[in-house]
C-alpha cells in the first residue's frame, strides 16, 4: 500500500490500529506488530475521526455529515446516522457515542444497537 494520508490520530482496539485514510476514502486496519499487513477495511465517503468502542469502529464523515459504525469483524457498516455539516468531534463512552456538527453547533448522543 501507499502511505496513508492521515489528518486525525488513529485508535486502537487491543488488536488492530484503525486509521481513517482521508484522501483515499476508506477505513484501514493493521496489526502494529506487522505494519506491512495493512488492510483496507471498508470504503467510507470522507472519513475523518475514528474511535473504538461499544463493539464497533465509529467514524465521522466529512463528505455527508454522518457518523457510521463499522463491525470490526465483518468490516461492514452496521449503522449510519446524520449529525450535520462539518461533522467533527467524536467520543465513545461505555454507554454512548457522541458526535458534533461544527456548522450547526449540534451535539448528537448515539445509543448503540444491541
């Protein structure tokens, strides 16, 4: 793989490092003990921030103002929610994911599906 252009720090799930390839439009994962094993996990329109928690990989998207949840095993999107233009600011607690829209000033609390 070519170097991954990253604007936001990656997050670690205990096994893999998850990275938003912002200019490539995908979420990547790799084992830190084997960086040559980089895997393009899934295509995402305008990925920005990545956070791990609540049995998902959460990603903000700059392209369409959404937060998506990716299943770390299947690499499939399991949830997508609108937040607003310029989605920026993502946090995951032990109960909820939180995201904000810079343009609207809106903060969204996202309950995981169980």
